[in-house]
């Protein structure tokens, strides 16, 4: 995580985090992000049909296009908790609104952790008022730590943008390591800016950026019940109103995508037990959609991912995963490279000498696998991790882990 300075952070927001006893570990597990005034808001959410109570509540509330506070807890997902779970989510929002002196309809709630366990409401009753008293403009790094569960490190990315003749700032923070697969990747992410946006523009720009970042990563093909990405814009930088497809809007959109891409890659790099970050690049497909389908198929293959862990240049697993993706493919035209090392030409392996070079690439912590289908101009990418023993250990013991 970068060493954040106050000057890196967008104007108009304050933060607080504390240990409320929700996690077994006693680590920080409750946090709040507060805008000085109601902020323009947009969001994207899990596509899992089993939806956690906080997602139901927050999805409903941000339809107004405004949000002033995000209350988030880790250690408990408040998912599959029935009507009581929804009532608890509303009660948490009401407690935050009362402590902050704002309208409860402007409070969004997010939760992450174990599914199927009711929220320990006594913890929230006790600690939410204290959060309001601890708000300051420098505590975003503490929030980034408080939202972690099995994460090995906090995830924050920042950008400064000159848009419409004024500088604005974007900061994103995220949590996620396991249950990572679109649409969306399993995660919580909060993106804050002091640019001037309207709700429609915020929604358009966030949707585009999510599609090209969080929707192109995988760790384990599991999509959670709680996935949430929220964008809040305070307008405190005083930029001219940014409009999608305008020059200033495109500049902002590019920086927003960079922030989300940086966070997305951190999530994959932190994939529970992961040792490698791998970009699957597909070229020469009949269409971009076909290229993305093939990239996703290769990236999510357990056999491919275990080969990455073992630094095994087993290209047969890669071409097989491309072949069962369900799109047009001619195996006699396929070319596969590990970084700049060709391993397959016209569907045939290039021999032991090339495999030695490819194995050296696979021993790196980050590399690219390029699959060229030789059929057209369609291209796409996907980020994935290796799959190893540590992933099994973490998830076999997930509910007893001290992080949760």
C-alpha cells in the first residue's frame, strides 16, 4: 500500500476505523467513510442470486444517486440471515446516521466475512457512536486494513487528474483474496473522488471501468454474496461538471480505470496463497467477445493454474482450455508464448529447448501467457493466479481463521 499523504486524498471525506470485536482476532473490523456533504454515488454489485442483506439495502439506497456515509464491517457477511439480517443492516445504518447527524437514507452498509451468522448487534450498538467521534481526514489507510479478512495486505491506489482546468483526485481501496470471479470479482471496493460528476456520468464511468478491471480477474471461480463497488464524488475540487465522452470526462475515466486496474491486480496477486500474477492475453480471435471467452476459460482452469504453481510449461492444458471455451478455434493455427518465449506454433510444440526457456518464465512472480488463435483481430485479457496448497489450507479452515 502506498504511503498515503493527506494531499493524495480527495477533499470532502473523513474516515475512522476500530476493533469492535466482530473478528475473533481482535483486529480492526469496523469502519466508516463519511462525506462532508451528500456525495454523488454509483455502484455495481454481485450477480450471485443469493444476495447479502447489506447489498439489498445499499443497492436500494443508492438509486437516489446520493450517499453520504459507508459503514463497513469485516468478519461477518450478514448473508443468508433472513429478515433479521435485513433488519440488522437497517439498524446499523440508522445507528450510523444518528451518530453522524445525517439522513439514514444516505448511509450505505457493506459487510464481508462468514456467511450464515447473524451480526453481533451489541458490537455495533457499542462501537458505531465511537467511530463518529474518531473521524479525521487522514484515516483511510486504517479503513483499508479494517475491511480485510483473509487478505495478506491492504489495497489502496491513488491518482491525480487534471480535468477541465482543475486538479482532482481519485483514491480507491479494496479487499479481496478468495472467492474471486466475475461478475463481479468477490470483493468490496470504495472509490472516492473530489471531481464534480452527476449520478448518470458516475454510473457510466464506473460501469465501464469495472467491466475492464474487476470483471477480468479470477482466483477460484467463486462469486460471493456481498460483492460491492461504490464510487462517491464529493465535488469539492470544483472541477467543471465532467461528462462522459468529453475530453475531460475521458481523462477522468482513464485515471479511474487505472485505479481499479491497480486494485484488481492486487486482489489477484493476493489470491489466497497465490505466488504468481498471470496475464492471459488472447489475440487473433474471430471477435473480442470470443477472445474474452477464451481468456476466461484459460484463466479459470484449475489444471492451468496448478501448472503455473509448479512452473510447468504444460501448454497442452492451455490449448485444451481454449478448445472447450465454446467459441471458434482451429488448433492448427494456435500459437502460444510465455512472455516472449514461443512454445507452440501452428498447434505444435517447439521442443525441449523452448520448454526450458518457458519454464524459466514461469518461475517469475509475474508473467504473460499469450494465446494467438490466428482467426481474426479480436483480442482480450484476463488476470489470474496460480493455485496451490495454501489455498486449500486457508479455505479448509476458513471459519476458524483468526482473520474472520
